[in-house]
């Protein structure tokens, strides 16, 4: 009975998760087949799937996705490492927080694409100017999430650890770090989505490759199937990043995972 109940629960969750996308795609396909919608703006999903398969066979899809992932992961890695350290220091040391929090707030409220002309002016038309907005996005998001996580640590835990002789290093390893991890993973999921969005945006503005470049060129040449492939690929990457980080959190931080509602 428990096995059957678990299987039924998974089936129910799958139905609730997929019925709406399936209904939309089915209606889209039927409307395209009956010529109720323009094939130029809304090509049939079967044609989009066929075009996508051809891109996979000739290697174009893998090349564009790989370029976007490479650009996103490098920029995000730079921003995440500095953002996490900055958030920890701001949360633990009041002078550091008073010094850096205004800077982080300014960076957070500044549109990253608005600084692209300055970056192109100072750094030239190259990969560095494309990586900086991605790194800034990751830095600000994780720094703010980590700061809030550190400041949300129960002072009673900190005081108890100090009473048992814990120094600053032990407090960081035994109290702050485990208590912060759940919200840090939340920050990682937010960062992944925002970094992907800013990567596509940067590629739309000017890049030799990547999904953003593919979407832009498809729009200019009215290659509508390829445009939809780029959009759907971006959406699926976002879902994979979010789901992958959620699963990783469940393994590494079981004390921070909330039970699902029924």
C-alpha cells in the first residue's frame, strides 16, 4: 500500500505539472494544422521540433548552448565566490557591513545592461565586457542573500557556542555556515535564473555566439522556428538549473528543506 500510494502521489504531481503545457502545445498544433494562426509567427510545434532535431544533428544547437553555458558559468563563478565572501563578512563584522552595504545596494539598483556602453568603452568589444554584467548580477544576489542569512542566525546559538569556547573560526564553521546554507541555496537558485537572463541579454546586445545571438539572428532573418528553439532552450536551462540546485540542497542541507505541501 505505501508503494502504491507513493506512486499515485508522483503520478498526481506529474499530471498537475504537465497538463497545462501539454494542453497549450496541443491547441497550438491543432490551430496551426487548421491554418487558424499564421505559420510565420506561430509555426507548428512539430515543425519547431523538426528544426531543433536538425540543429542537433548538425551540431549547431550544442554549439550555441555550450557558448551560453560557458559564458554564464564563468561570470557566475566569479560573482558567486566574491558575493558569498562579501555577504559573510558583512553579516559578521559591523564595520564591513557599514562600508560595503551601500555599495551593494547601489549595484543592486543599477540595471546591469545600462553599464554595457561604459564597459565596452573601458574594456573594448570582447568577452570581458560580457562577463562583467553576469558577475555583477551573481555577486549582488548572493551577497544580499548571504547577509540576510547571517543576520538571521539565532543569537542564542552564537552565545552558546562562545560560552563553550568557540572562537571566530569555529563560529563560522559550526554556527554561521550551517545556519546560512538553506538561504544561500535560495540565493544560488535566484542567481542561476538571473545570471541566465543577463547572459541572454548580453548576447542579444552583441556576441559572436550563444542562444541570445541565435535568437537575435533568427528574428532578423524571420527564421521563426529557430527563434522559438532559442527561447525554449533558455527556459529549459532555467528549469534544469533550478531543479538541479533544489535536489543538491536536499542532499547537502537536509535540515533546511521544507516539506512539500499536499
